[in-house]
């Protein structure tokens, strides 16, 4: 077809491969791009005060597609993104999450844990689960289910899904929206509410939307390069 690039397929060990498309930059351009990307990401904050302002479904779809480009063990892509805008389901999730958080704050968490959380202003109230226009619950596929209902192995599941979540968070920030990594442990109630299959385990919950006009975030600092890096030259 005119105007359409032909995909060149090459066999390697009997499997199809295609040439890598990679745009190359000068060292100065790479440094500039790296600095701009860091500058953009350094402005990211976890937000607990959301606006109810709607976010188009198409935007959420594109964010999930970005997350789905993550590398994974043997390219098994062991993730499932459940995007929720239903007010009823969000309410059910909030009720169940707050029940678990009540137990966490009153029984499960140590005094040191509560002390470490204090500067962040967290508590058992999770109203953002209802206010945010979207929630994405990320499930990891502990194993794959074959056509005959047999278990098939997935590899490096936690690592793969963790990378995908990081890319999703970056995509959310890049789009001009905000989010919060929420892990109301244990999270088995999410499987029940969303009626997920037996091979999936809840991994992370992300409310997504615009920040409320009066939103505040903790005045905290990130570790410096020297604190997080060791160079071996």
C-alpha cells in the first residue's frame, strides 16, 4: 500500500524478528533530553486530594497502553489493568479498603511504622477512592491459564508488573494528571469486588485524575544522586 512502510521480517532460530527502530541523538541532545525528563519527573508528587473533574476514557486507554510497553519475563506480559469509573464499584472499594486500613492503623502497624507515616498525613480515610474519576487496579497474573485450563508458567512476575506500574505512573504524570500508589493490605477484597479469575492477584491500586484546587502535598525531599548511586569506573 502506498505510503505504508513495509515491515522487514527476519527469521532468527526459526522465530520472526524485525529490525530495531532507534533514533540516535548527539551526546549533547541526550544530556538535554535526560535533564528535561528528570525535571518533569521531579515535579511528580503522590496526591491524596482529588478533583471530581472527569477524565476521558481515551486518555486512560493511552496511559494503559504505555504501561503495556514494559518489558516482561519471556514477554509473558503478566499484568491486567482494571480501569474503574463506576461510582458503585468505587464506593464498594472504598468501604472495603477503609475496613482494612482501620485494622492496619489500630492493630497491624508498629509504632515506628505509624511514626514514619506521620509526615505524609495518611490516615484511614480514603475518600479519594470515590472522588477520583478513575481507579486503575493492577493485577499480576501469577500464572497463565491455558486453553485446557492448565497452569502455564509466568516468569519474573513481580519484577515485570513493578516495571509496568512505574511506567504507568510516569505516563500519568506526563499527561498532566495525578495519582497515588495505594496498597490497602491485604487486598484480596479487590479480587472479589471485581470478580477476577483465580490466576490474578491484586498488586497496586491507583486513583487517577486532576488534583483538587486546594490540594496540598508533604514538603519532603528526595535523596540526592550520591545517596542513591555508586559509580564503579
